[in-house]
């Protein structure tokens, strides 16, 4: 399932890219190719995207190993196939409809929630996080001796999508089975189960994000991306001590959004 053929993008004797190849490797050209494939489902490799989704839970290092192969074969770190984004969008829609059902929302309320979750929570927040991480990594994490390399914005967005998928499954799918009967009850076990799921989901997001940037050989000190774990565990312990129920707060916020 992994690409094996190497593409020779160097066409000049001195090792530099020819003008034609250079045009193909610009950010605009890559973005155009990616967006164009969004409308050609037959060109998307959904089987491989499903493979990535599975291994993001069981062995996320293998997913980022494939990004190395893509760099070797296609001279870019970011995905050139939007299949993963399409499947993630489907997951997001299905899980949000499930949330609307569990919270006893009407049809139009569920549609409003779906639009909010897709365009604000996933796309909007994702663009902000990807841009922030792209800026920080290029500004502070690139090795001095490798200034010719930089983190592609598309790769930063891919890292966000990779990290967002496990979080989505945990909070928008697994959690649904416990909300009405366990989590939103006014009991210790309720906010313990709910907050523990939040701890696992956000912890997974931090870890997968760390793996994404540590996979780039021209970055240094990527271990600092694990520092938020300390704040996350501290917040988790405080929430248990104070009886805060993050899931109950989320449900109230979702209901407020669709009024």
C-alpha cells in the first residue's frame, strides 16, 4: 500500500529544479491539485485513508512514516489526496447527528449544530491551529544548519487532521454511549468518566501532534510540544476535585449554539 517508485524531479545537470518542475512544486500548484481532486472521487484512495485512520489509534508512527515516503516520491510532506479529509468530514457529520439525537435536538437544530461543528470547530479552529503551528515551527524549531527547509502549511494542517480524528472518535462517538446514562448525571462517577474521556482525547491530540513534528528531520526540540501534558493533567485533577463536568458543559454549549 505504500508508494515505492521514486520520482526524479531534478532535471538539470547541476541538481537544480527546471523551471517547469519548479512551477509544479510551488505551494499554489500543490493547493490547486489538492482542491481539484476533491471533485474526483474515483481518483481518491479511500482504502489507504481508512488504513491511516486505523493506525492513528494503534500505531500513529506508521502513518507519519508514510509521509516520509511521500516526500521521497512526490517531493512534498503534505497529503496530495483529499480522501482522508473526505472520510473525516463524513465521520464528523455522522457523529454530530448522533450528538443531536442524544441531546434530543430537532431536525433544524441538528443541521445548525452540524454546520457549526464542521465549519467552526473543525475547519475554522483547524486553520488557526495549523497556521499557529506552521509559524512557530518555522520560526523556532527549524535547525540552524537546515534553513533551506521549512514546514509546509499543508503538512501542519494534515497534522491537525491526524490529531483531530482520534479526538473526534472519542468525544463524538464513544462518549455518546455514556452521556445520558452516566456522564451528565450529578454523580462522582459521571464527571469522572466524562473528564477521563476528555483527558484521553486531548492527550491523544497532543501526542499525535508531537509525532507529526518530530517526524520532520530538520526540526529540533520538538519535545516541547509535549509540555501541555502537564497542564492537561493538572486541569484534569482540578476538575475532579471541584466537580466540573466538561461533557455536561459541552452539551449545554451545544444547545445554546442552536437556539
